[in-house]
């Protein structure tokens, strides 16, 4: 590690020797100029840590030297101590206005010059640390900013993908909802048609019984009515109800049947309708029941699923 370098700029050789003697115990490297004329050239070719600058010199004095130093961004960071025998306050003000860091009046004492030089070196070292920390903070801020941008970009991409997936699922659910509603409405039409057909069949059987004494024919007619009643009252089978659930959401179907194996085919149909977010009126029309009957069935289904009162049936099934 190199020793701190001090440049002494003074036209009097005796003063230059004196300053070195006062400071040599602190282990510095010294350089000398007898005028400010070659100061900028010297600084361009040598790395200097501090300048002791005499205010009054024959050709280029302290003020002009300060002005030349301040014109260069690199040199203006070098600490400068002005040394002068002038006591005027205007000189002190002018020196500080043009970049001087400290001021020593002649005659110079050993204690004063050593304390001023040490103080400036300590200040310069502190400034270097602050600049280094500032650069590190800027670099850290840049890293954080870049990471933030990368994270935001990743979030945007994931959000976009998530939104697309949600839209796709919603579209698929809507299509399935429409298909199932259409199927159930067609089934309702068939049931209603069967009701009308049964009324006509009963009228025919009654008329046949009045006109014919053939017991076998009457028995066959009554058997036909009973078969129609059985067909009309039979609901969709368990497997057909499960097919509806599987087409809606296979995982939902597996979890529902696995967690609640005692559910009936009607229970499964209600679960499918709720999962499809169908309106109660539509469900009531499809099942050909009153709303009160539908609500009672839902209440019993909730009990059968073992749900707490605070959890709604729809919430449980949607999140299953």
C-alpha cells in the first residue's frame, strides 16, 4: 500500500523544507513545485492526495491555481490547504469560494500543520467511503430495480396465463351447462308428453273395459298402464347421473363420490346442477318439482354431506 502523497507549491524553498520536516514523522511522500505555473501538468502525470498551496507567488499564485484546479473534474476532488501571511478576511473568503478546503496563517507551526493535514486526510478518506457506498447503493438499487422488473414481468406472464386458463375453463363450463340444460329440457318435454299419453291410455283402457269382456285383453291393457307408470316415475340411473358429473368435472366427481359414497342418483343430479351454477327455477322445472320441495331436498343434502351451518352447499361444492 503506497503512502499518502503531498504536493507542496511554494516559491520559497525554506518554507517547503520546513513543511516537510513538520510532517515527515507521519510517513508521507512529498513532491514540490516553486510556482503554480506547472501545477496542472504535474497533476496530470502524478497521483496526488493533498496540496499545500502558497497564496502569494510571483507568476501564478494561489487564487489562479485554485481556479485552474476547479476547471478539472478530477483535480477538483484533491484537498487543498492554503498557506498565507495575509490576514484579510476577504482573502479567506475568496480562497474558500474557489475550492480551498482549509487555511493556515504564517508563521506555520508544527502542531497546526500536522493537525490540519491529518484532519483533511481523514475527511478525504471518509468522502471516499461515502462515494464508494453511494456507488454500491446505486448498483444495489439497479439490481433491485431489475429484479423488480423481472418479477413484475413474471407475474404479468403468469397472470395472463391464469386469465386465459380461467377464460377457457369458464367457456368449457358454459358449453357443458348449455348442453346439460338442453338435455334436461328435452327429458322434461318427454316426461310431459308421457303424462299426456298416459291420460289418453287410461281413457282407452276404460273404454276397452266397458266394451269388451275379454279379460286377457283388459289385463294386457292394465299391464301397459303399469309399465308406463314405472317408466314415467323412474329417474335417471346412478351411472347416468355420474356420467353428467364426469363430463362436468372428473376430479369433482371422484372426490364427491369418494367422500360421500351414500349419495343417491338424485343427490348427484342436484350436486351437478349446483356445480353448474344453475338457477333454482330452472332446476325445479327440469325436475318437475315445487321450489319448496327443491329447497327441502337441498337442506337434506347439506345434512347428508355433514356441512356446518356457516358453510353453504354451493360454496362447498364449488370449492370441492
